[in-house]
C-alpha cells in the first residue's frame, strides 16, 4: 500500500467504495466517535443501517485486519454478542483507492453501568465464554501485549516528539522511567501466564447495552495476551469496591473459563502500558487534523504537569500489594 494518510479520504470516495460492493446508499455519512480510524453510519435504499470503518493507512496489514475479522466472525458463529463485519462475496476486508475498509451491521445501545453488579456478572459470563473459545488457538498475525512496544517504544515516541515542555522534561522523564522500570519488572518476572486471543480494549465505551444484554464492538485492538487484560478496565472506585467488582465478574467468568488468579499482579503493569501508550498515541497522531481539534489540552504545559502527577500515583499503585480474592503464591 502506498504511503498516504486520511487527507484524500473524501465522502465521495467512501460512498464509491461502499457502492462498489453492490449497495445502493440513500443517505449521507454520519461520523461516529473514532479517531484512530474513520467510522461512519449510513443507510441504504431499504433504510437498513450500516456502519463502515476505513482503516488508518499502514497501521495494520491486510492479514492483521483479516485476522481481527475472522476472530469476530468465529465468536459470532457461536452466538456470542460481538458485532462482526459483513461478509460480501466471501470477503470482509475490502480495498478502494488504497484504503482498507469494512462494513458492519448497525447495532445501537447504551454504555453499560460499571457499578452495576448484575451487569458486571453478566459481562463476566460473556467474557468467560469468549475466552473459552479464544484460548483454542493463537493469533498468527496480530500483536502481543509486550513491554518493548508498549513501554520502551512508547517512551521513545514521546521523547522524539518534543511535546514535553523543556521546563518539565527532567521531572517528566525521571518519573516515566521509574514507572516503566516498576511495570516492566512485574511482566518480566511473571511470563508464565497463559496467553490467549483477547478483545484487547474491553472498556465501557466498547460495550453497548440493550434490554437483551451487552454486545461487544470494535476489536481493532485485539491481541494475544493474559486474560486479565479483558477484565481490569471494568474495575472502578476504591480498592474495596474493585475487589467486590472483580469477585462479581469472576463469579460469572469462571462458569465458562478458569481464571489464573496470579494474573492479578499484572493489573497495574497493564494500566501503566495503557497510560504511557495513550501519551505516545497523541504524540504520533498530532499531525492528523482531527487530533488538535478534539484534544486541544494536549499541547499545553498543564497537561504534562498533570501527567507527572498521574505517573507518580502510578508508581505508588505498582508498589502496593495486588488485588487479591485469595492468597496468591509468587
């Protein structure tokens, strides 16, 4: 694929690409909340609603996108509530004018209530079912959860970007290096956990709730990694609240898949990876016009001052005993 970005992705190009699949579009394009890719809602002449995703160029290979689709379709075939791409003429990954894209059925819903214990137990059952299936075979093309990419490479991106104000560089990178060392030590010392196919980004925004229950969207970040990665982002509140929430999730989860409780030690390391990657992601994407308009606070001294405080808090969190529902042997 040639080197280019989203600047040439016009509404006409998007509609031409979709109509090349044989659909007759009878609406405009309603942009949905996505920054990494370009995602739109539309409907055809029969008023059937669809969502189309045009993938960011050069982020994933076609094989990696196809593996994401195959994973979603595999889960859907087992009646798991995952919004999988449509297959048209035996294909789900399409290409138009150099852009890879996909078409999905439009599924609405509301964000699930992370403090609702009934919802959390329901979520635990579904994720347990997903993991029971995803553990049957590994990804061949998707990435893994790893320290090199998600800590060290992310640090290099932040450093090279020049966004950290000179007056804060020493303080910022001192605490960043400290938190990376702490997080990396946990993952290095605990590499024997089972690695399975994951949703990878299982937070409230990617789980939509209806009267019939939840359904999962956006497997764009699916990876190979420890099962806890698909569980920890649903925890909120203080330590006692998180223990109660985790116990509730796992009571549903373990009906279908056995959880390795020693993985609880990884929660703060995984949270660190997410924090550091988020900063690096904003640095990488700042040249995309969508980012300055939607994240205007990023290019400010106040933002980086706040990150120093956040990273200090994360060092403290890494040094605390992990969440535990039962004694853990290290």
